[in-house]
């Protein structure tokens, strides 16, 4: 395997880029409305959206989806999970997910989920959706695996039944995850105010050796126009030692309705992402920083399994140092798992100001065009060499063009 230095990454391949750019990602649909993704035959397919919270007055849980994705979504191709899983699946690690709960026997989770208390009842479905991105085994012809299908998942509730986040519940969930010896703790909710108990719980988790990952902002429909909302820090993403993750589109840019924030360490796929839910075996479409955090937590589990002696700080450094270079580094699961880093000091850097992410699509297309020009140039050089060397030698040996000597 070719060794790469810190920050050196495998560029997005042409096929994955093409798949990403072909996916139309619109603004998140309102609860109950379908969202469109392209099907294998090129037609648009409707999938219901997975909400992050329910209307308190709705009185009903998220309905089972009757639709199934007909192709793998762009996010898994962007993370190159087929190649990633040849090097590791996260076996032997435990990821604790703090969200709306997870239905342990949901389709595609392979029986690798344990739910504590109320977390076993996922009325919203959001936690089960995220669990599929982390430890999903992949099922059906579309094969929708999680990043770490060999890991186990501990589900903990950080919200009420309708998905409204509560600082006390999140703090207790983090403490429970620490007591259970979780290798990675991912918090899918983002709180607008810092809480003393949560700050203490996160510090204890990091001291105990857990990698703590958190959504940098709330998910839609709580997101709003970046031009109208002031930049602020959300919690526990803003706590020291926490890997703060925001969402990105296939182009690398953040969604237009994403909330502005600071201190983001990574961005990862967080729009037009497909996964399952707690009821039935249908699929949903999800979006938001929580989706990006789930993908990042799965990657952290892969690294933990491959490098069990690394500290949380070293794992965070690896995730950021091997990321695709941009204004905010873009998660590269393959590079995080396979890159050989040097002896550079371990200093995980976060963005100091409001988040903007470079659109890498044009750079990747330019790189592809450069390859074509190089190949054409090489062919031209070879043709000239053949004319200069081969033709005179052939004529000296009596070679004649096909029509020479004819009447």
C-alpha cells in the first residue's frame, strides 16, 4: 500500500463524483412530504423524509415507509464503503448513539443494537435511521451498509418521545455511555445553551477514553436561512475534546438552509442520505448535521478497531488530518483507516469563524480533464517517435506503402 503523509488523501474518483453530482438535493421536505432521489433507470423515485422531531400535537409516530431505494445513494459512494470494508468493519467496538432511541430489531441492523430503557422505543424513527448509517449490515438489492457494520451499537435517549432535545437527558445518556465503556459516543442533537452537567459528562467521557462526536447544529426543520440567523455555538459540539461535525452536499458545500456556526472540525455527507426506520423494511431520506455525525462516528469506530491503543485525541487528529482538504476538512473514511501518518504533533484544529466549505466538484472535474490531456499528449509523442524512428528503418528494409509500384 502506498503511504501517504498527513493531510494527503485519495481524491474522489470520477465514478463517485459523477454519482454525487447526478443526485439532485433540494431543500429538506416538510414532515409527511416525499423527497425525490433518482432511481436506477434514471427516473425520480419518491422516498418519505425522516424527521428529526415530531410535532407535539401530532399524536402519531412516523409511519412505516412503503418505498425502497432502487440504488445506493451518493453518500456511501463518496465514502467509498466498498473499499473501506476491505480494510475493517469496526468489529469489537461499541458506538453509543444519543438521539431519539433505536428499535433494536429494525430491519438491516443485524441484531447488533442494545437499547437502554426508553431508548428502545423510537417513535420519531430518527435514531433508528442514524443507527443504519453506523452499523447497518446492508440488505436488499441496493445494499445500504453502515460505515462500521461489524460494530455494536448502544442506543440511549437524549430527547423526549417526540424528539425534543433535553440537556439533562443528554447528560445522563453520555454518563451511561461512559459507564458502559463505549469506544465512541455520538450525540445527534444540538442544544442552543451550554449546560454544566453536560459539560461535566462530556469531560468524563473523554477522560475515560471515548471519542465523542456531536452534530454541529440542529437538523431541519430547526435549521433556517444562514443570512438571517446569527452565528452561534451549539452544545455539546462546542465542548473541549468533542469532534464537531457539520453536513455537506455532494458538491462539498453546506446546504443553503444550514445554520451558521463556528468551531466545526469536519463536514461529512448530510443531504439526500438513505437509510431505514423502526417500522417495516422501507427506506427514508435524511439530512442534517446529525447524519454527518453518524457517518463520522462510524469512521471513528473503524479507526478505534484498527488502532485500539490510540487516545481519543489521536483518533480525532487522524480523522481531521486525513480528511479531504477544504475550508473545513471533508471526511475521508478510507484515508482515515489506511493512511500512515508521520510523527507530527497531535493538534486537532477547528474552524475559528463561520463555516464555509469549498465546492470541490470543479477541481475534481479539472483533474479529470488534465488526465485526458496527458493521455492524448502521450499518444501524440509516441506517434511522432514512430514516424521518426520506425518508418525510415522499415523503408531501409524494403517496405513500401500499399499502393507503391501499382499502375
